[in-house]
């Protein structure tokens, strides 16, 4: 993939994000930003923004992400899930106040902070997609345990800044070895168009900032139906995909 290919993809992403985003004033203080990202119910994710007394901005999900998970039986109060939730939010610089996800920023920081809040909403939803009271397994934990069992050296929840100036959190970074290049790994629990678009953007935005031979890998939970177009999209941009059910075949990608 050439630099021109990466630039074209980023411009396509920017155009899609700009054209599909709307802003509506809902009272004298708050405005709502409707994004093109879809939640589990195929409704558009919405953020709320208002100016603060200190001259900055407050952005919030108005409690939607956590409340929606709780309403479907996902218990976020267990120690394991509480820790994972907080680790995810800390990596993105997002605060939790009660059930609300929120960030504060200056006007100059708005784009980056908005991007982080959207990432947090999507990441939290994806992590706990199957983590109901009757389903104790959390996919990203399963991945970490699998890597540990194969003695893979990695760092988790790494925040990297892309060419755009936006920050992205990567689930795992496996350092370069004598046999293999650096590997940037994103885990997708529930593969859909939004997860694909965001992951493509994250990888392409960071790619020119890393070493030329860095490898991008998407590890997909194929307990859910996966459209072939999603796999094709990743392959078009030289991103390696591995299905969780086939990890015994592709584990050398990680262990070298």
C-alpha cells in the first residue's frame, strides 16, 4: 500500500464522517451531535456538548452506553468487568461519572476529545457485547489469556497518535523480534461496518508513524456472522485478519 492509498482512504473517511454528522441545539445550553456510527440497535450514536464556565467544552454520552448495557442484563459491577471498563476509559482519557461517559476540553482539543469519546462508546459496547449475567466470558480477556498461554510478549491498551493528530488506542502491541516485525493488534468482538471503518482509519492513520514493516492485525470473534465484505475491506488495505476459531492455525503470526 502506498502513501497515496493511505491518504485517499483517510480523506474518504473524513468525507463520510463530515457528511453523515449533524448538530442540533436541544436547549439553551446543550447541543446534540448525531454521528454516523450505529449502536447495537442500529440507532445512531449521539454525543451531547455544552460550553463550560471555564471557557471550555463538556462532551457526554448522557449515560446511554452503560445504561443500555445494564438494560440488557450486562452486570458491570463485577470486579473483573469494572477493572476492564476503567482500563478502557483510562486509555482513552474518558471519565465515568455515575453511568455517564464524559470528557472536558478546550475548543482546540474538541476534535481529538470527540474522537476519544466515540471510541470509548464503541469500545465499551463491543467489549461487553456478549457479557450478560449468563455469559461470563469477555472476548478481549480471552485473547489476553491466549497470548499469555503462548508466552507472547505484548503491551495492552496502548495510545498512539496518528498523522491526523488524533489519538487511537490499540488493544495489543507486540514488539519487533528477529523473526517478525512490530504487530499492532485490534480485537473486534462484534464485526460490523462501523467497527470496520473505525479500525481501518486507526490503522491507516497510524501506519505512516510506525516503522515501514509494521504489521496490522485484526482478531475477529467469529461467534457472530461475518460478512465477506468486511474481511475483503481489511485485505484491500493490507491488514491481516484472523478468526478466533482459527487461532490454532494462525498463532505463529503472534508468537514469532
